C-alpha cells in the first residue's frame, strides 16, 4: 500500500464518525452570488450532491448580488444602496428577477449533471424550488423609499420539510412573495438564517471569499462563540453612521447572520471559503475543519469521565506511557478509578484528561495523569482542565493540591504550584513513592 492510499484509508476511517453523525440531519447552505461566480462552483455542487447521497437533508439558499449588479449595468441603471440594502425600484426589480432566475437555472443545471467520469455520474438528485418565502415591503427608511426591497415575513417550513422527506434538495433564492402577489428582493443572509431557524436546522453553512476569522497573530480561528462573532461585526464592517450608502463587508454580513442564527437556536454555523476546493467536505468530515465554526457555546466540553470513556483515555495516554512520562495504567485499574477522572471532549473525541485523588484526612488531593493531546496543545485547554479539578477539590473540602512530575515542572510552576519536599506528601502517598522515578513534588494552596 503506497502513502497516498494509506492517507486515503486513514482519512476515510477518521471521517466515518462524522458520516454517521450527519446522517438524517438538516443543513442550510448559503451560496452568495460571489460563490456562484467562483471557478470552484462545480466542485461545490458536486460536494453538495455527495452530502445528499450520505442522507444529509439539504436546503440551498442562493443570492445574486454581483449578477444583479451586472444586469443593472447592462440596463443602464444606477445601483442605489441605503443602509447596506439595494433600493429596488420597478426597473431594478426586473433585473433582479432576471439575475436570480439565471443563477437558479445554473445551480439546477449543475445538480443535474450525470456524465461518466465525473463526480456526479450515476447520481439521481431531485431539486425542488418554490414560493417558500413570504415577504413584506421594507417600506421607507430615513425618508428613502426602498421600493421592492423586502424583509422576511414567514418561511413555509412544513412544505420544505415535505420535500426533504422525499430526499429532494430544496433550492431557495433571495426572492420573497407577498399574499397579494408582489415580489420582493431580500438579503440572502436573512433568508438563509430565517430558513435555518424555521426548519430548526442542525447547521447553517455560509460560503464566503475568506476561509474564516483570523486572530491577531494571523492564525485561523477554528471556533468562535456567537457573542464574540457579534462583537467582530463592527470590526469587519466598513459602514459608518455618517455614510449610510456604504455597504458592509462580506465578512460582517456573514458574522451577523451566524450570530443571529446561534441566538435563535441553531447549534452550529460554519464560515467556509468558496475559493478553496473541497472546503465544505474538510469542514464537515475532519475534526478541525478548514473554516471557522460559530456556536452559542463551546463545542469543547470539560466533564467528569464515565466507564464509556475508558478506551478514549487509554488511547490518549498511551504515547506518554510508552515514553515513561506517565506511570502505565491497565484497563482494569482505569475502570476501577474512572470516577477520579475528568476529560476534555471535542466533537465526541477525548483530547485531554486529568485525575483527582483526594486524601480527605489531610485535606489535600493529588492531581495526576494530566494530558492534552499533542494536536491540541497551545490553547488554554490545560488551564480549563486544571480549573475544573481545582473546583472539584474545593467542593470536597480540600485545601491543597499536589502533583508528582518528572518532565513538566515549569507548566505547574507557572500555574501557582510551588516545590515541596517529599515529607509534605500525605502519609499514604509517601509509602507508595517510587524512588526510581524520582518525581519532583509541587503543591498549590487552593
């Protein structure tokens, strides 16, 4: 087996938990007009078709801003924006309808491809469009008549669910309709968010030019809390109060949509780049993804371990046991002591652990088996785990924590532990001290 084949086997094995987790789930995917114009559109559509074949229930919401701009230029019309929204008069509405229709047809054509030697070969995908979006006029804003620019009023989620139940992909545009037969031009972000909330979707996936959010050191943030995303809206926005005609940046719009969706109950939103080939699959089927995931609460969890976690803990600590950093533990011993352990869980995988062994008579506890997976060091996971153990120790009435270590003294020193003599250990621990390991003793007062 060559390296390429082995890499594929490893990737497929690691993706299998996500394939299982996503089956039967509802994802709303937003493709702005910029994504439609991207050279990777065909690949994105192929990846969407693959999700459909894996029993993911899919709603595609597409926009058409650049296509509308192009059509209005061809018609000799001026583009007017007010508070980041297009002023849609009757002539502009005709351009909007034409551009949206062209985009929808292009997406449907891509999803209908079935040529041999292409990713879509043999795929039987049905795409359903309809008047699922009810809208109302935005009206007059600050003295400006917005014309046929509208806002979302209702999503016919029952009709959409009926189509999803028949394994259809539902395609929704940024057009909305009124009970009186009027057509309104809506924000694609508003439609995508509204559809996700109405359907109680499991994910809202937002395609943009940029991969996601970068921190001050230029590192891509794989996860972001909705509260932080909302604060960053103003950072990325180019709009100022004195310039109502100036539009928001794309990233500001995406962050706003993701934060709104999370606040209204969507568990996870994902920002991915339409300029990166395969970004959708990497984001959904690998542990760290390739974009930025935005959630109401962190999807990394520190919790008490239970018997089902034994295998994951053994796998986590095995490399350190082999190097002699940790004392080897048998499965039987770990099972008998599992109530002593706390773990850090990320998407169902155990990436960190620590144990607390109390010596109640002397009001002191041992912090042991502190491990963070090598793939996830550099963050604050160790600190969160230590804080969790300290809270548990305080609840049990312990006044101090001690740790025995041979290799990580500085980590504990930096977190308030101080060197201590062997005599400072509880009497039972002193009797079991391994002089061959010659571990150093550190104690922290809680």
